[in-house]
C-alpha cells in the first residue's frame, strides 16, 4: 500500500530495488530494499554518520535501506519461506544486498529494526550491528488503568492523574474507531490531522492523501483512530495500529492546543486499550525521554550495516561501540530511577509480544 499510494517510490525518495531469492520456481526469500539519497523517514538516525563521511572525504549517499518505510518498529527484514533453510536464505540475501550496493553505485546498506535473531546472524556474517532503543509500555497483568497507576511511584501517579484530569475536563469527547468502522469522512479528517503535524514538523509529509483513502478498504480493523471532539467538531486525533502481537502508536495531529491531550491520546488511551484486551505491549514510536515517566521504558532495537569504504566502516563501528556503552547506562538508569515502584517494575525482555483481540 505504501507503493500503490505513492508514499513510497522513486519520486518520493524511496526507489524500490527489492531482492528476491528463488529455488527453481519457488520464491524462498525476499528483502524490501530501497535506494535513497537522504535519511528521512528511517528512525535509525545516521545524520552524524553522513557528516563524519563528509569530513573524511567519503561519499555517504546514495545508500540502500532495507526497512518498512516510515515505521520505527521491529520486525523481520530478511524474509524466508517457512519450508526453506533460514540461515542459507539469509546468507544469500546478505550477499545479494552487498552485490546490489555495487551495482547501484551506492555506498552502504542498512537493515533497520531487524529482529534480534536477524541481528545476531548479521553480526556473525561480519557486518556491523548497531543497538539503539525506543520506549515501550508492557502490561504486567494489570486489571485496569488504576491498577497500572498503583504500580507507579507516588509523584508519577499524581502527574498522570493530573494530566488525564486536564485532558478529560476540557469539554472534549474522545472516540475510538477501528479502521473499517471509520467513514470516508473520518479518514479524510485523519489526513487533515496528519497534515497539521507533518507540514509543521517535517516540512514535507511522508504519507500521501491516497494512503488514507486506501487504508479504509485495505487495512481492515488494524487501524485505531482516536478523535477528540468538542461540540461535535474534531479538535485532535491519533492514528495507531494493532496487529497480532503489537500495538503501534504512530501519528498525532491537532487543530487547537489542549493541555494534556497529547499524552491522553498518544499514551494513556493506548494503555487502556491494551489492558482491556489483555494485551502486553504498546510501542509509542521513536524518541521521547518524556515517555519514561508515563510508564514507557527503554527497550533495545537493532540494525545491521555494511559500508563499501572500510575506513568509514571501522570508524563508525568504533562510534557504535561507545554508543552502546552509553545506551546500557541510560537503560539501567531508566529502570532504576523510572516511574515504577521498585517492587513493581514490569519484566522487559529484549523484545516482548502482545496479543490483542480486535473486533470482527
């Protein structure tokens, strides 16, 4: 849908060069690959790498990116048929990606938000592994939002209650719609909300108008549209997605400022949604240290990288090792000094899944 809507393509700065692996007439592997001359919409931030390359007199762009465009969420990037030998196909995909970099005149490839298992294999194959982190909320068998609040330190519990009171006491009605419940008018409104943020924050929006038109009929119940209305008029909203094991908070927009409303729609309503359905995990997108005191703790994410110029690869690998050391300290401090009482910190593996019941 990204490509059919025009959100992704050569004109959008994401030129598709997908890699396929065949055994006879059977497709056994694939990697979604895009040639890019910038780093917008990736969320594994490498602008400083491009600056370092420039200082060394080494070109950085174009580059080959293996990713789900505009989606800072972990998932398989080296796709394998269930009946194929996974590591054999992965090995072939990595070799073909490296060859493709040379054929396209690119200077590197970058596999973004890959799974832990993929990252382990990429590293074993001699490529560079980078660890970063983002913020997730995990359900620790909470029975209600108040039960979740009970696991927090007093000051954080009071802050959240204060924020929710401000948002809910502003004369606003908040409505949740599944994607296939929303009307064409609802999706048009969500596009306007998206543009209200995209034009201001990024200068150029990533998703096209046609993406929102197609979403209603193509994505079923997975989209979650939250609207805040006053006197029947939409004043703010968010677009999130629920699929299988995860809930992803993605886009926020507003037509007027209301104290606490951003936190209510982007964080607290998604927590309520997960608790009510027995879910385990909510991903609230990239960046944002402010998420920690609202119950979202740092979780490690991974990417894999190859650079054609070894000098640049060695320099950046050294930087990534130092970066990982600082990151470990950040995560330890967040766990220790975070919002949860010492006896109530939810167990956070490197990755965690969530299983939600969406309506039928």
